[in-house]
C-alpha cells in the first residue's frame, strides 16, 4: 500500500495536479466509505463535486440514485417507456439527429451490471482499490495531454484503442468501458447537462484499473522525465510568474 501511495504521489506531482483523484466503486458495505452523502430524486451525480473535494462519498442504490439517467445506466431502472425516453433525448434535449439514431445507440449501450447493491463515487481510497472499477482525473488541457500520452505509452497498434471519447451522460462516462479488464481510458465531463457543476476549465479522464496501474508505472525512461515535458513546465512556470 505504501508503494501505491508513493507512485500516486509521484504521478500527481509530475502532473502538477492539485485536485484529488476520484473512484467509481462497486462494493458490499457502505461503512468503509464514510462520510457519505445521498442524492435526492433528480439530483445529478456531479452536483456532489464540491462534496467530493471535501472528502465525502456519494452513495447510490436502486432506491436512491438521483436522476433518471443515473438510474438507467447504473441500475437498469426504466423510469419511462423506450419511446418516451427516445423522445425526451431527441426532441427535448436535442442529443441525436433522429429517433432512429438514438434508438440504435440505446440498443447497443448496455447498463452497468453492479456486483453489489451499493455504488459509490468519491475520493480515491487506496485501501479500497479492490472495489474500484475506474479512477477519474479532473484535468486542465496540459494535464490531459500528459494522460493522453501516458495512456498511449504501452499501447501497440494492434491493441484496442487506449483512449475513447464515447457519447453518453456525464455519470455513464465514469464507467464507459465494455471490458474493464483492458487498459483503457475515456475522455469525459463533456455532457453539457452536468458541466455547470464543475469548473469550466476541467475535463474528466477516466481509466480502468489496468490503465491506472500502467500510468503509475511511468518511470524515468518515459516522457514525464524528458525534454519536451521539462520545457512545457518551464513555460508554464514562466507565464505564472
């Protein structure tokens, strides 16, 4: 555990990350995740961004999941008919060019299948990584560039895409992967319905646990310790001064 903490600290220091990391957890017991906050009906998960920064963890269940999109994605709860859902997303939200396109997307996008009755979103807890399904970095453009390179660092052209940018709700992009056993990352926080809850300069970069451990293994042979990155840091330090 000390080794993991050290590796996380080194990566965040190299990236000049001041924000904590956040985990999406699927776990049997809420107690280790205390202190907890719970959503009211209709609440967006990202409404709790400031709570996450304070060290609180959002607790979600089939009974209390917040907005209808979260209930659908996280627990497979259908709050309205398929036709009504498509009409809402297309006619009211304007998210696809036609009902037919939206229906195709819905038919191929399967809800997350929880292992336990409790899902959690909140600060990364190094002692609970066994229950973490993904890790999310909230980043500025420079930090996003670092993570994009890091995600590509071990990737072969024959591997699945190391970084994806799928269509979906903000909370669904905390776990957008078809196979959590693959090292993969996703660009997120691009859902305009949730962006008002986070600072305007930030995007999310969510990674599977295998990708997270790959990022932690970036060593002094990698770009993090080479000339171009040093020049970027020097340029940013100069502009701030």
